[in-house]
């Protein structure tokens, strides 16, 4: 259930991002650049695709600088 919930939230975020992008392209919204923490994004993406990776007998390795934390 947690994976379904997480995937649903991720999909909702993508849809919202597309809507924001379409508003920006129409000149009705300005884009704002901001820094985001990369490690949680990588972790969540790996978790989201872990079943497919296991089914295909693949192995994913991520190496981050020691200063980054999960």
C-alpha cells in the first residue's frame, strides 16, 4: 500500500508540474529555479522501481559523496 501511495503522489506531482509548465509557456506563470535535495529523489526513485529491477534480475548501484545522507 505504501508503494501505491508513494507512486500515486509521484504521479500527482508530475501532473502538477506539467500543468505549471503549460501555464509558464502560456505566459501566465513565471518559473522559479530552486535547489532540491537529490539524495531523497534518488532513493524514492530506486524504491519505486525496485520490483521491476528484481523481476529482471538487475542490480542498481548508487554511489554518493560521503557528505550526502539517505
